C-alpha cells in the first residue's frame, strides 16, 4: 500500500538478492533531491549510499578533463599536453558560457567546429587562441577540434568564469581506415577532413580514425614503411605499441597496395602479408567487420582477394572484399595521374563505400540512435552498462546478468520512468542516495518533489534475485518535462567486469549490488563495472542443472544458449573471476576444473585482448591449486592469480560462504589496490 513503509527502511531481504550499480553523476546539477512516495502504486524507500560520492561539477577544460573525448591514437601520458598521432585525430566536448579558447604550445594548424557548424581553419596559431571572437549566445555548446600540422599539442581550453565542460554526445560506434596517402586525403585542400574515410564515418554517424600516411606500403621493404607491422604502433613512426584496450573498432577498412608495386614486393609476399594483417587485426578487434578494398589502380587485386578468401577459409566470416571498379572517373575525380582522388572523388568514394559498410553493420542499428526521441530506447544520451538486449525491440530494452544499469543526463524539473509491468528498481538522481521502488509499474514518478530547474543526472537499475530478474525488467523510456531533453552523462574511461556466482552477485548483503565487492571496487576506482554472475553458478559444465560460466560467459543471457554477446559493445579493461565455490560436490575432478578454467581464461582473452585478468582463489579455498595452475598454463603476462588466503574472518561472513556487508568491504580494501596497480591508478 502506498505510504505503508517508512522512507528509511531498506527493501525486504530476499533469498539471494542481487547487486545493482550506482550512478556516477556529474555535470551541472546543483540541487539535492528529496524522494518520497511515488505517484503510482509504488512505495519508495531511500537507502543510504554505499559510498559517498559528491555530484561532479562542470569540467575544467584541462587535458585530463573526463568531458573531453579523444578520437584516434592520442598520447595522453602527459597531463598537460595531449598529442594526436597518425592523421585525422580529433577531440570533442560540450561547454557552457559564451566563449571558448584553446591553448596551443607553438604554431599549429587545426580545424574547429562549434555547435556542429562548418570547420573553421586556424592557421599558424599559438598561445591562447580565441575560437569565438564573436561571443555565442549564453547556453550549452559543442566543440570539435581536429589537428592538421605544426606543433599538434592540445594543452586545454579556457572558458568563461563560472562556465565549464559537459560530456559531449558522441557516437557509440567507431570505424578505422588503414592506408596510404589516398586514405590520408593527400592533395586535397583539407587533407584528412576531405578524405573518404572522414566522409564515410560522418555519413554512417560513427566516430572515425585514419591510420594512414603518404608513401606507406603494406609490406615493409626497400625503404617503404609497412603497415603490416606499423598499424600496431601508437604513431606512424616509432616502436611504441598501441594499447588496443583504449577503444574497439566496429569496422576496419584497409586500402593498401598502391605503393608496394614500386618497392619490388612480389605477389606471394603481398598476399602473405595481407593475410597476416587481417589475422592480426582480428586478434585486436575480435568483433569488427574487416573490409579489404581493391586499390583504385587495381594493384595486387588477385592477392587481396586471395587473402580475404584465406581468412574466410580459416573461419573468419566477417572479412569482406570490396570491388571498387568504376567508382571514380579518370580526368574528373583525380588530382593527378597517381591515383589521388580530389574532393569530389573522395565524396564519390564515400558514397559508394558507406552503404556497403552500413549493410554489414546493419545501417538501421547504426542510425537508430539518432532517430530516437530524447528519453526513449535508442536515445544515444542514455548509456547502458552491462549486457542489455537493445536489438530485439526498438521500444523495449531488456537487461541480462546481474548489475546492469543505465544512466543519462536530463534537463527540466521532473523525470518519470515508463514500466510495462511490475518490477523492483533503484533510482538515483544527481548522485544522491539510491531510492528503492517496490513493484513499480506504469509511469513511475521518480521526482514527486520537483527538482530545481537545470541539468540533472539519473541512474536506474532493476532489482534481481540470485542474479536473475524477477518481474518485468524492461526499459520503455523516460517521460520528461515539456521542452526538456537528455544529454550524455560523463562516462568513466575504464570498465571492470566481475565474473562469478552468488558471492559476486552480492547475496545476503543489505543493498544487493551496492554493497557487493564488484560494485564497491568499481566505485572506488572510478570505473564502470559489470557483474557476469548468477547465484548457484559453477565453472564446469556437468550433467546437473547448474549454469556453467565456462559455457555461458560468451552469451547475452545466462539462461539461454543463444544469442552470443557482441563484445564490441564494450571492452573491459580488467576482468575478475571468482569461481569454484559451487563446483565442489558435483563430481568435478581437479583435471576437469583446471581444463575448464583454462578454457574460460582463453575465452576472456579473446573477448578482451587488452584486459588484465585476475583469477581469484575462492574465499573458501576450493580449487585454489587448480585455479593457480590454470593461470600458469595460460602463459599470459596480463593474467594474474590472486591468493585470497586470510582475507575474510568469521565476522566477515553472513553464513559459512557468503560475505556480509563488512566482508565485501574487506574484499574491496584488499582487491582494489591490486587492480588499480595493474590499470595504472
């Protein structure tokens, strides 16, 4: 009954309750909130925050400002100087106020687009460069800066007094273009901005990178730099390896071979190198679609096709050959006789290439976000963390596994959540305490006391029991004030995935996910976090009905064999595995356990090529020796066995197995520094 429960009470404890995740809320919110009873048949209870985190203020425009999004291979090792590598690197942010200036160390050439307008060229500028000599109207604005040449070093932004940055709205998908001077846009007026790669990315509504440089070959021979090896480096010169965990491409377009002909590269050499490049890119981008483009001058055509066929024959079905015959016309679409398209030629190239890529990626999926109204499923400003089914329906998104959540920013004074049928859920506004809504359904008012007018943040997750959702856990959208809209919330740059059973789910803790070690570690380290866990889960697949994580780790749904999860949706920077507690008593031998653990480790590595993997000794000590042996057998320098001996005492447990609130805090205190040290703080 509405009003039947005091607001300070926690939701009733259920058997094996599950974790949820809390909001990292930021942006311009200035008000606190007071939530009481909902206006539907829902009772709301405020729970104390698991960890006090103040609402984030506006960003300051510095190099390390989390509201600045860098696209391309940027060197961010210096906190005061960000340097783009290769070509076509750019940064994006949003800001308040009426003016914006960029700090340049020495003379540099770059392009600037404000509020989605035309790119304005700033030539040979240095110092504090005023990008708005005519002040803008007061309000929210967007900025994109793309560096061309000179001292390409970004040293930060200067904004109005009291103004700051907010998280920009950026596409979730990324396409990478690999090539030579043609891909770099050589001989066009704006170089990278006029190149087909930039134009194709913009057409598809995707972020885009250009790993290209004039004069480069596929095969490193006779003084020509070979992209077969240099592609994997941070810069177009140098030996520093690129950290592929920084981003995952959804598509990679390769256009190489034009220059190899002049450096004595034989057909067999070219084919072998192309096949190896496709194989090695696949290892870095496990889920990307790879496109091998026929060069405009039709060089090494047979060998390129053969390389694609070789990869298809090896079981890689997401490698495609693109025939460019007839795309461009001699004398009309070229700048010279050496195969360099002019701007019109690059536009034609993009117009032919974009539909091919869009069809393979599902153009409807790529563009659905831009078509969705603010607050509705598909709105790109709503960020879904965890394994959500966002593809079966365009009007109803469903979370799977434990600890899934979404967050967004919104304007106005009120926000309501549209629910189909009854489900328990938690909601946090402006980083405040999470409020529990019992059996919420219909249009659930999350702000019965209206907020102060302005920008606010929201985070919602659905309650689970034992890692499964009981009730109608389906997101159908938000209802906002008339004239209000959403904006992208600030998003942590790193993500940690926790794989396990009811202990990782948060069973027997007071606030489920909010008081489980996975949640607490993610919050402490300022990282997103997911819980691929379910109560009763085991590692090894046996004849009983227990769910096997060695089998189900790669699935969207813990309780279904299809579909497979698309790991390009996000990339974990660290994966923590805590399994083995439930394998005892099921007839699992030591050899079986070690073999299954090694298999799971390999699946994790394939899914997340750049992640650190932490294999925990179970807190009860079960199969500890076999777990350590599996890590050793893997032989992976980025995989570690963590000995948890002595971490928990009797006072840290609610029963003989499950940690209580204190126990999860104890685990967090011991494990968070270990993860942080590997991730670099």
